[in-house]
C-alpha cells in the first residue's frame, strides 16, 4: 500500500461509520409518536388496578372468557369489591367506548392485532 492511499481509506472508513450509524442518528430526531389513549372521563377506576391492567389485561380477558364459557359465571368481583359483568363488549367497552382511541392506540403502536373483533363487536364510533 502506498502512503498516498491513506486519505482515501480514512474517508472510506468515515463513510462506512456514517452509514453504519444511520439508524441511530435518524432515531434521535424522529421518535415514533407515543400512544395517546383516551381514558374514560366520568369514571375513576378500572376493573383491576391500573398497573395490572396495563401489563396484564390480556390475561384478565382470558380469565373472563374461561369463566363465562366454561363455568357459566359472568360476575367478576374487583379488588374494590365492585361487581362487573365479565364481557368484552358490554363491560370493557362500556367505559372504554371508543376502541380506536383506546385499545387501538396501544395495539397499533406495538403492532398487535387481537383477532377478538372477528366475533366480538364494539360500539359504533362517532366519525
Ligand atoms: C367502570 C369503567 C371501566 C371498565 C368496565 C373497564 N375500564 Fe379500563 N379503565 C377505566 C379507567 C377509569 C381507567 C384509568 C384508571 C387510572 O387512570 O388509573 C382504565 C384504565 C385501563 C387501562 C390502562 C390504560 C392506561 O394506559 O393507563 C387498560 C389497559 C384498561 N383500562 C383496559 C380495560 C379492559 C381490557 C377492560 C375489560 C376487561 C376494562 N378496561 C374495563 C375504566 C374502566
Ligand atoms: C396501555 C396500552 C394498551 C391499551 C390501552 C390496551 N392494550 Fe391490549 N395490549 C397492549 C399490549 C402492549 C399488548 C401486547 C402484549 C404482548 O404481546 O405481550 C396487548 C395485547 C392485547 C391482547 C392479546 C392480543 C394478542 O394477539 O396477543 C388482547 C386480547 C388485548 N390486548 C385486548 C385489549 C382491549 C380489548 C383493549 C381495550 C379495551 C386493550 N387491549 C387496550 C397494550 C394495550
Ligand atoms: C371465533 C369467534 C370468537 C373469537 C375470535 C373470540 N371470541 Fe370471545 N367469545 C366467543 C363466543 C361465542 C363467546 C360466548 C359468548 C357468551 O356466552 O356470551 C365468547 C365469550 C367471550 C368472553 C365472555 C363473554 C363476553 O360477552 O365477552 C370474553 C371476555 C371473550 N370472549 C374474550 C375474547 C377475547 C379477548 C378474544 C380475542 C383474544 C376473543 N374473545 C375472541 C367467540 C369468539
């Protein structure tokens, strides 16, 4: 290698590093929008503590479904002693009545598409 090749190598390395780091420095300026969930305005509490709901609402929905379908039991007693009707449409969406501003916000963000709505309905939403 001749000595006058050096600048070319340095430039090559710099270009390589710039391309290599590309996902990093584009991510800095453009973080994807955080999910904006619209919480029920006239209600204070969910059917279980909020932190639990954030992390484990899918398990809770499974429990509800099993209880209804296997045991025919539709009454859920919450941590505060309140009774709820174990129903996706009639209970969750009674309070969270705009699916697109609640469930969909998070699910689109993380890229999950629950198939529940193939069978279960949700209230018609105002356009
Ligand atoms: C009685 C009304 C009511 C019912 C029924 C209800 N929720 Fe909630 N939910 C709320 C309220 C109010 C909050 C906000 C609580 C807070 O701010 O701490 C909430 C919070 C949540 C959150 C956390 C959202 C966040 O980012 O803070 C999730 C997830 C959730 N609910 C899912 C569900 C699911 C799934 C069901 C049915 C199994 C359900 N909810 C039933 C009223 C309800
Ligand atoms: C605060 C954000 C948030 C809200 C609000 C929310 N979800 Fe979720 N949900 C998630 C995340 C994150 C996952 C994926 C969890 C995982 O893959 O471990 C998920 C997964 C699920 C799943 C399992 C889907 C699958 O294919 O595994 C169901 C069912 C579900 N959500 C129902 C609901 C319903 C119904 C509502 C509205 C009443 C709702 N969620 C609102 C964040 C949310
Ligand atoms: C192939 C159709 C189908 C799909 C898909 C489906 N369900 Fe269901 N689900 C049913 C039927 C039928 C019942 C029994 C209805 C009853 O007895 O009220 C039921 C009952 C339930 C119940 C209790 C009753 C009620 O009114 O909600 C819950 C909770 C439930 N399902 C949650 C889910 C969730 C969460 C998903 C997605 C992860 C899902 N289901 C997907 C058909 C389906």
